[in-house]
C-alpha cells in the first residue's frame, strides 16, 4: 500500500509542460492545456487594418513560444508587418515563414474587429470572449501534474 502511495505521489508531482492563458489585469487563470515541446499554436484573428483573416503560428520551444510563420488572405498584412516577399501562396493565403522571435510570454489585446482565437491541438479557444479592450497573457509553464488535474480554469 505504501509503495502505491509513493508511486501516486511521484506521478502527481512530476512536472508537465502546459500552455496557460491568464487575464492580463487580474491574473485569473482562464485556460490551461498540457502541451509537448514542438507543439504548434495558432493565433487566428482578423487584421483590423486590412480586415483580413490572419494567423500567427508559434511553436513551443525550450519553454517559450517561437513565431515561425504569418499567413493572411491579404498580402498587404505581411508587407505592413515588414515581412519581405516573395510570399508562398497556400490555399488562398499568403505565407511568410520567419525565424523567431522567441517569447517567454505573449500578451494579446482584444480589439473591436480581431475576434482573436487560439488553436491548440485542434481545439479553438475564443479569447475575444473576455471583452473588447481586455488582454490575456499566453505563457508556457512547467507545473506539477497534480495541479493540472486539480485546478479548473474559469471560463471567460
């Protein structure tokens, strides 16, 4: 019985990598999901200047988020971001691969037209539901497995 208890405690205290979304103003945990190094995270939104669907693609690398690509239905979005062409065209979208930057934390402000959403492992997280003018922080963390099981994020 003691061996089972020790094994269980060891499993619950083993660290896991998670993607956490917290409210920027209050620090309240909104969402958390276990992820793997190398996982792809998409930030989908409507670019407010060009009213164009846009995706910023990140990869989890070394406990941080690394921007690897930006795609949009409007080439002007990429030009305005200072990304040099020529751009790849895939499924009606212009794509610019870019190395880095690597971010320990990403702050996303919710705009009037953005409709910002995170897509992680096929699951869409509607960040825009926290309200226009609000902001969230997205961060990769290592926490004990038991916390992932015990803490339930609050829906925005």
